[in-house]
């Protein structure tokens, strides 16, 4: 019997909503606000495409739990720092070749009306020679 085929897959987590305390102003950090996260993870050679086993892919329940924990454990001034730390932790812990993390403040503290303010970062896993 032949080995099950594996393929590269893209796993997305869209609209992960977490109550956080991030921001430049003291009020943002004290009062807090809802933040929405979107992630895209590239899983190279994902065995679950052929085996149908959770052990052969990235468990997005674990990823979303880690994201929520990191987003709430301590306050940061910038979304740039927050999304970078989350992306780097995902690349360090899970078998992904890259991850893109976006954090959106649906109601940013600015006088203009907008649908939200977002920051997005992509982190690549180190290569075999890195």
C-alpha cells in the first residue's frame, strides 16, 4: 500500500474576537476593548490531507488558545509589537512555514468614523540553513 499523499495547506482563522487592553493611551489600557484577529498559516506537506488525522496537521484550537492567551496576558502599546510576538510564537511552536497575523481595533480611539484600524505582519519560519 502506498504512503498517503500530503499537500501544502493554508489554514485561516478569521474573526477571533478577544477583549484586550492594548493601546497608546492609558484609557485604552485600563478600560480595554474588543480586538479581532485574523491568521493565515501555511502548513507545508500537511499529512492530514491524506491521513485525515489531527496529529498530522496544525490544531487550530491550540493556535487560537495561544493567541487569546498572548493577547490578554499583558498590555502592549502598539499592535505592531503584539502581532509580531504572536506570529513569532506560532512559527516557533507549530510546523508552519509562514504565518500572517492581523489585529483590528473595530472602534479605534480616533475622531473619524471607520470600520477599524488594523496592523498585519507576516513571519517566515527559519530555513533549514537558518
